[in-house]
């Protein structure tokens, strides 16, 4: 069976066709202007129309997603998707079964199916990007929570200062690349748009004292959050995702900071997920603390675009493929 898979983001829509075993047959990408939800919907319809062999649709989406009803309560940066029944909307227009799941949960399910968490019963995923996302796998089950908001690790408090606005001292406000860039820009009198992660880490590698302080604050805040998660959930491992993990030496440096917390051995990076625009491979990385055995702590694996989408919509796999095939054939035979 062939599935149309979509990875919805605020700046780009990734799309592809995949088999029921997760083999990627074809992929595409379309830039999205200003997180335009209508543009995303029309691009999805166009892709499905161009691939009539598809017998189902799998979607990875940001925000608060009910995977049972396909209703999105809050669509992240895509305001068009707030309070939107996207599953019903697509099924009415394509006559195909649609499965949808939160994007961080998709990463987790991909790792559980064909990644580093295969055969692991208790683990977490934490994603680092514009904000901090997360997903929970406990006792061999994905945890959604009462309102499908489980895994919002970014709202966890990581500093002890009292504040009227509790979000000010959350991981979202202290442990993201955007915040790191903002602090760098404020110190050097630049705008946020003028600053890239490459610039910060390049100066870090060259021994810039300010960048060492900013990067240390970033990792210390991240370490505090991870320490809390380890003690609350008692996971076998925590997998870190996001563009920054592609930077050579990221995992080594993170584990060096986590050694103080005593949790360095819990942490690894995801093997599936989205590549970001930053090309960390171009940047040499000088570790601040030598690794004892001299071996690289980074396990490089191929990043498979859209694999996480199909895995995240694994509920489609619970439907008999023969039943789905017959249902799709009957739907296409209906008069338009």
C-alpha cells in the first residue's frame, strides 16, 4: 500500500509517498509564506491529486492534535489550523483515510519503530528549535495526556527566580536557539535577523569569552530541564532532536555539561527527523573538555525525510491494508 505523507511546518511543507514498511518512494518540499495554512492545504491536495496510487494519508502536524478525531485545537505558528478538523476536511476532499499525530510524537514513534528506541519500553524525545517540544513513551505506550498536550517540556521552569510571568524562566525562554541568538544580538548590538547559530558557535570555537558564557547558559538550562525529566519519568534514554544536533560535537558538549547532573549516559540524539537550514558540518567544533576514551560519542545515522511522518501516523498500519484498499477503490468509483 502507498501512503501520501506530509510533514507540516510553519516555513515549509515536506511531502512524500511511502510504502507500509516505511520505504520512501518520492519526496518533495514547498516553502510556506508566513505560516499560511491555506497554502499548506492546497499543496497537500495537489500532491495527493498528482499521486492517484496513494490509498491513505499520514500527517505530522505541530500543536495540540487529537489523533483519534483528527482535530487540532492549537496549530502552533499556523493560526489557520487552530480549532480545525483537518482529518475530516481532507477525507471529504480526497475520499482517503487520514491519520494525523503531533510532530514530536511522530519523531518518538519513528524512533520506536525503526530507530534508536526499538525495543525500549520507557523513553522521551526532546526537540530543540524555535521552541522546546517533547514526547513521552511510558510502559510501552505513547502518552497523550488528558488534553493531548503531554510532552510540552518547553514550559518547564528551569530557573529559581520568582516572576509574575512564569514563562519567562521556562525552557522555551532559556534553552532555544532563538533565545541564544537573541542574547548574542543584544550583547553585540545586532538584530536577531543578522545573527545565525553558525556565527555564535564559530566564535565559541575561537575562544570568544562572551560566546562561551552564552553557550554555557544554554547548555546549563537544557541540563536542568533534562535532569528534571530523568527524575520525573525514570526513562531508559532521552533522545534529542532538532537542527543543532547535526553539529559535530553537539552530543559530546551536551554530555560534558550533563556530567555535573549525573545523567550524561541517558542522552542520545534521534536518528529520524527534520534537517534544518543550518549546515553544522561546515563548522569545526572544539570540545571544552577532552573525552576520556578519545572516542566520538556521536553515532551518525542517515536522516530519513518523512520517515517520522509515516511512523507517527502508524494508526493507519492498524487498519487492514486489504480493507483500506477496498475502501479507497469504492470511494474512487463514486460519482463526483
